[in-house]
């Protein structure tokens, strides 16, 4: 899995370890939601403050 992180439009480089943590936690949360199957192709999250 590939994780892309941007803060205020600026891409933040992530090594393999934080990519793996972010991906695994996000996938676990999303797959536990009703209506989301295991055959998803991509997940997008945007957080605005």
C-alpha cells in the first residue's frame, strides 16, 4: 500500500514504517464500517481544521 500525506498542500515524505502504520490503522477502521466491502480500490481522507 502507498500512503501520501499532504499538510497545507505540501507533500510530506514518509518512510515505510509510518506508511505501514497509517495504512493498517486506516484500513482496519474503514473495513469495519457498514457498507464497505473488502474489495475496495482506494481510500481518501481529508481533514480540515
